[in-house]
């Protein structure tokens, strides 16, 4: 089996490898990194559940909202709506957490976290698109956390807007460009820490968590220890005027709690816009966007399938409890003015304000670093998979310790652009929308795995179902549009563009496609519903089995039959001569990839079915019986013509088979290990005149006879190597083509029935071809052979009857009357042999006359449809039968001889 890290599209920038054990490698071994690749030699997996998942997740979920936006949420929304927001937000993330736990416990997880889960579940297109969106969400979140930290710094150290002179510690000038400058400095600090490595951050993160915990304890203690007090809050208003607000801290008070129960949406002093449920929820939801902080560290975790579900669930429960308690605490102790007009009010009411100040700085800084590390790991995983080619190729480079330092630089550069927004609330909605879209994708991945019912989807975490996945998807999408319809629509459009981009790059992977599992699940269900007992002639369509000896000489016929199938089943069959008893293994199984690559090269919509048999005839019988499934089984067998012509090599004529590429085809698509040279080498050279035939004339005619006995229609194709314009790149529309149909059995002049089953089948096949793309505008001509010199003038009536029949069958064609009295005169009638006997001896003069008649009237036709007589019952007459067919069709050009045995036309509704 191929490595899960098989690159999709080779970028050619650097030959990077991954320190993951290949699926086919022996236990305890790792692939050797190529020299000079920069790939780490040490195992980067060092973190356990607590340090690798719980600590970063808790810090990311506390971030800035806990200390800087709790009052904002409760002040505008009130306690009841605030708790509702918390419950809704945590319900959404809890549903996503269940999906994360299910996917992460279903197999080994490599670096890349959410991207790895989605891409290995939904395939490269969806995984790459969502992965890039999730990377952008992390980048915006990093910028948001940095802006929140700068806001907190300026609350303490920023100069007073009323005074031009710095007082005490308030020495930092304020303004938009100063905010950008301070944010850039903080980002630079985050960059330096992240360049050292995630393990340094994880060690300091525990200390940061201790500091944040102490800050939280000080808040709860202060609510009891601090006495009521009043404050005057000032803000810079429009026109440089100063706005003053009187606010108070009341301590625990029933009146304060009652006044804060309902909503009180008003003007936000930082953005000067009126708040609403959606805008406040967008800010509040940013506290919930850290649930994947642990999953994004999957490349550094010792046991990610154990650590991610356990650590994430504990972190979610812990943060939910803290948020509910803090919301109730501030609602009962602070009036609404204090909550709305001062984001940093917790410092004002603390027994020692530096407790909260340090807590804010630590929580914001750690959340920013966690977002930067998580984003860089996602980008690194994207680069390793070569989904976006050259632009992201450098991001695959790592240090000797495994730190993707180039991806960190990419992330830092984009986060630097985000801080130009200048205000935390300005980017909160965009961050929330991106995260919700990523969470919906994780739920979708889990839903798809559950609906596919694949036996290998056996997660050890069982507390989920398709109901939770579907509810998670719907809730994420609904909340996206509630928060900001414009951002939501734009993010979905961006995702669709990324999907289209990746689809047209045609990345093919060895990861396994959930789409294939879902298709299999649905196809099996519909095949069971496709009941052969309910077949009706008015819904008949050709379902073709084309027997191919060597595609080098049969490619034009393969392309032609692709036009003839009319949306029906099309199978390429091949018989490998041999006996399984004398072979160590089945040689057929190794050939499927070559034949499927041939199908891709030719651009035909066909299946491939191969068999091993001592003879071609016996193998064809096997295929006619077992090919297909349920109601989708071949009803028509098509063979190449058995003659002495030297076949031509189509591979030497088509440029698609001449371009040399290794590992990729001419479209840059990964081709499952079958490159063009190996494809050409697999199929043997075309047969020379002196080369022995694989089957005798008797066996060939026996195959035709077997098919008729099995109630299969039979077609023989001759001279199709002369047919041009059938390739997938051809622009032919058929406007200059002609389809000639000869519905009469030309080898039995006594037969005048134009409406027998075989003749009608021949007309139907010609009509089907006329409906295909490359033959849509072709002219169809039907030739009626009549004996004008006969005393019986019934042919006139027959012609009118035939015209009526074509009208009923809705077949648009011109009818040509062909007198063939001179041809019939050559017909030899042997005594004692009925005229309807197909094995009747025919003179060379008659056969030559028929051939001349066909050449005279159909020499300019693109393809001819002729009546194929029933094969002889006696094996000894096989060569005579073939000689007659060869003489009649000699030199005609592309010709299809057809023998139909099933009714296919219907005139009623």
C-alpha cells in the first residue's frame, strides 16, 4: 500500500520526505530521509495529553474574551442572552468535538490536525480547500489575539486622551498607527518563540496556565473582598470631544443582577457601531474557536488518537464551567454602564489589579502563539502534500528538530497584514465565520464516514452518530449567516473557488476517497432496486461488451463504441490465455491498472473486465455470463473482424501515447504508478502477417454462435482503423458525415422482410449513433434493395410501409431505393438447400456484385451498418461463413455488421 503521505502533485522545488512510517514498512522502521532534504532525523512527538492538548486548548479558549470581552457580552446581551450565547456556542463546538474525537480515534493521525483529518476523509480537493480556510482562520485569530493584547496594554500604559502630558506609567502614545506598531512588536515576539519550536511553547504554556488560573481565582475572591465603588470612564468622542460615563461596582446585589438580566444593545465605543445579537455572538464565539488547538499539535503528540479526544473534552467542560460562573459573577456585581464602557473593568474591581493585567497579557500572548503554531502546522501539512504546488513548496522545509520554520514565517507575514485592521471587534466576525466553516467541514467528514458504512471506520470513541454530525453542520452554517451574511457568502465562494482549483489540478492520492465509499454505498442500493423483471423495451439501451485482443490495433473501435453506448454499460473485455493451475498467482489482477490507465488515456467511459481462460471462446463465454451486476449486464457483444489485414499501431499515431512522462500523464495527473513507458510496454506490438493467430476461424464463429444462443446481440466491426475524429480532443460534430444503413440481409435475396427483429435492431443502433455528440449532425441514409424488373410490384407497397415505420419510430433518415436485379441474377440456388439457410453456398460473382453495389452507393459514408446473417450451426462451415462476410465488406471502409436478437423498438407512449 502506498504511503499516506504520497505527494499529490510533484512541485519540483525540493525533495522533502516525512518522518512517518509507511504503511507497507516493517514495524519499528522509518523511511530514510534523502540527503540534504532538511527533514528532521529526530522524532518530534514529545507531548502528552495534558501539555499537548489540554493546556493549549484551555488557553486558546480563554484567550482575550474571558478578561476583555466578558463585560462586553454581558453588558450588551444581558445575562440570559449571554448564557444563551454560551450554550449555543458550546453546543456547536461540542458537536464538532464529538466528530473530532470519532475521526481521531479511527487511526493514526499525522501532523496537520484538522486539515489531516478532513483531507484523509474527504479527499484532497475538499481537504485542501478547507485546510487553507482553516489556516486563514488561525492567521486571523492570531492577529485578533495580538490586537486584544495591545488593547489591554494601552488600557494600562496608554497615555490619557485628555492630557498631552504622560503621567505615571501611562506613557505609550495612542492612535491607529501606534496600535499597528505595538501589534507588530508583539507579533515579532510570537515569531521568535515559534521559531524556537512548539516544545518551548508547550513548556511555557503550563506556566501561563498557572498564571491565568491565579488571575481567575483573584476575580472570584475580589467579588467578595472588594467593596462597592464608583468610577468615571472617559472616551474620545467625535470631533475630539471627551465623553464621560458614571459607572459603579455594587458587589453582589439582587438589584444589579435583575437590571442585567435583559439585553441592552447600544453603541460600541471601539467601533462606533450599534451592537446586535449577531455582532456580540461573533465576538463571544471567538472564545470557542480554540477546540482544535490540541488537534493542530497532532504532529507533536505521543499518542494523538488518545490525547486529542480526552484532552479536548476535558478542556471544553472546564472552560464552559468557568465562563458560566464569570458571566453570573459580573452580572451580579457590576452595573451595565461599567460592563459596556470599559472592556478592562476586571482590573478596576480586583484586589490587586496586576493580577488581571498579567492574566490578560499571558492569556492573549499564549493564544496568539498557539494560533501561530497551529496555522504553521496546517500550512506545513499542505505543503508536504503538494496541493498548491510552487507557492507553498518552501513551507515544507523544516529545521533539524522538525520545526517548520518557513511555514512559521508565512504565518507571521499574513498575521502582520491582519493587525492593520486596528480593532479586535473589526476582525472578530471574519474569524468566527472561518472557524464555523472549518467546524462544519469536520462534521461533514465524520458524517460522510458514518454514512459510507465502511467496515474500517471503527472509532474507539462511540459517543456520536450521524444525527450529531448533521446537527453540527446545520448549526454551524446557520450561525455563520446569523453572524455576518456577507462574510459567510464570501467564505463559501472562496471555498468553492479553492475546490474548483484543486479539482482542475486533478490531484490523485493514495489516501482513499470517502466519495468512493459513498458512491459504492449508493450504487449498491440502486443496483438492488434495478430489477431486471421490470425491464421494458421502450427504455432499452445498448449495454456493450467489446472484446479487445490488443488495444494498440483496436483503439479506434474502442472510441467508436464509446459513441454507440448511449449512456449504457460499456465494458472492455480481454481474455488472457492460461491455466491458473499451472501458475503461482493470477496474472490478470496485475493488469487492471494498465487497462484502466488506457481507458483514462482514451477518455472513454468504460469499465474493464479481464479473465484467465485456456481459450478465447471459453473466456468470452465467462465474460458474457458474469460481466455486470443485477440489471446492468451486457446485452450486446462487439468483436473486431476476423480477416488477414495487417493491423496498424494506434499508439504510434496518437500524440497522447507519444508524450514521455514518468509518474504523471500529460495533464500532470498522478496515475497510480502507471507511467506512459510502462503502459506502452505492457501491451505487445501488433500482430504481423506471419504471426500465429490467437484463435481459429472456427473459434471466432463459435463465439458469435455462443452469443446468439445466450440471447446477446452481436456486432462485428471492420476497417475502423480508418475512422478519424473519434478522439476526446476531436472537434468533429458529424455535419460532414454520413451514416448508411442496409437493413436487408444481402446474402439472402429472397428475404424481403425489413421489419424483422434484426433489421429493426440495426436501425436502432444507427439511430443511437446519430444521437451521440460526434455524430449528432450526421446524415443518415437507409437503402432499400428492390427487384424492379420482377412481375411482383409489391416493393412499392413495402416502401410506403417502411416510410410509415420510420415515422412511427421517429427516425429521421432519407430512404434510397436501390434496384439490385443484376445482383440477384448472380445468386446461386443449390437444389435441396432452403433459401433461408445461412450456410448456403454463394457464388463469388454474387458476393462480388454485392460488394460492388455497396461500394457504388456507400463509398463516401463515414460508417456503414449491414445485416449480419446468423452464424452456421456446423463448425465445418465457419470458414465459408467468414469468407462470405469478408468478400461482401472488402474495401468498404468502417463497417459494422449487426445481428440483433432482442426487440428494441417501441411505437407507443
